[in-house]
C-alpha cells in the first residue's frame, strides 16, 4: 500500500530545505512541500493539508473556539524583534522609551511579529495608546495581506491611504519610526535613508534571551483537523521530520559555512549563547514563550479576553514532543 501524500504550503526557510528536497523523509507519509513566496491561508486552499501559519492568527482562532487547524509546536519562523524598528538615519531616537507619543507605522496590526515588537515598547514603559499607529504596506503596491485583523481597530490606529507606504511616509517625515520584519531593499545600501532604532540590537537581543530564555515565535506549522483525524500518527511523524530537517541543515551549514563571509562566526556565537538549539520544537520547550505571547495578545487588546495557553497545542504529549538534541 502506498503511503498517504501530505501537501504542505511553506516558505523556503533554510532549515526546511532537507525536507523539501527529499533528503529527509517522514516515515509512513509522502510529504510534498509547495514552496511559497508569502505565508499561505491554509484553510482557504482545499489542496493543502497544512502549512505555515501566523502564530497570532492561529492562537486567536483557537481561543475563539475555532479548531479547524491543529498547530504543531514547530516554529519555522522565529526571531528577536529588537531589529525590526527602523527610523530615519538622521533621527534622534535611539531607544524604545523615546517612542512615547511617536507616529509609528507597521505592516499589520494583529501580526505576531508586530505584537512582539510592541511588547518591547510596552516593557520600556511606553503607553501604546499614546502612540499614533498607522498600518500599511512596507512598499507601495504590496497586496494580498490581512493587515487589520477581524476586530475593530483601537481609536489610535488607522489604515494608510491607497498608494501610501511605510518607507515613503518615514522618508517624508510623516512617521517617526516603522515596525517591519523585513528590511526595505535600500537598507542594504551604504546611502540608506534608514537605520535600526537601537545602535546595538544584538546586545539588546542577548539581554532579552538572558531574561526570558526564548526567541519569539512568529509562524508555526499547522495541519487541518480532518487530516489529523484521518492520520492520528501524522503530527508526531511530521514533527520528527521537521526536527531532523533542522538538525541536518545545521550540520551542513557548519560544514559548508562559506555561503556568507561571516556565517561561521554567527554559527559559533549562536552555539555559545543559546546552546544546542536556539529554535527548539516541542510543547514544553515553547511553554514559556507561548504563555508570554497569549498574555501579550490580551494586554494589547488584540484578543478580547485572556487566553488559556493550554488551548494552543491540543495534541497529546506523545505527539508534541521531540527527541532531545
């Protein structure tokens, strides 16, 4: 009997390449990965059995009783958010506390990454309701993204007009800062008009790690409920496959480190700071981060009521754990 085919929509993260290429297999299943340029809406695509999903969108759905997606504790996108605040190169702003009362643009109001970034601003003692927030695309013409969410926006949050962009408004001085997970192309040029808010964001990120013990999760892998019901052994098998893919990727990058000039230094430093794995999979490994995110969604008004972290990963323990590295 042939193995069931499971089709996933995922962006081509480096650590997924061994699984995407077939170098890593998921025993009992034939996993086909449809590489995407943007995060898919898994529920809107009948041809997908699962895929990459916004942590915020998933958690809010589970908290509201929508169980059509079952999340695996595998965060394929995660990262510190200190680097995600940009200002003009000539801006006097250089710390989160200086953002009080500022005009700030961001790429999406309920987004996972922006929620984590606002948490940093809030932790610096800034009243988020005192900021003038504007929501829009990083660059003009970007489409295909839910930027506003399914709840009424707070009074201090407005959507940008057609044709406006975060980069354009920041450059023109109509915004004091922007929150973006992706850097505009000109950021990588010597004459960029923009810079990070923090002069040394890696130092701030190391301090965050020391204080919290986690790197924020942004996107996770989900499966449709009916697929899990049809194949109850799939979640554990896929989680193991994702873990194997990640470990294989790391081994190969440590060997073939000449893909960027200083990748070896970065890999060495990461091992020194984070230990064996800076992006661990598994429910228990991500429990503190999940609790913090649920609390932040409510604190910022993204979720209307407090969220019980237990609703996030409903799978039994045997399906939500991975072997120790």
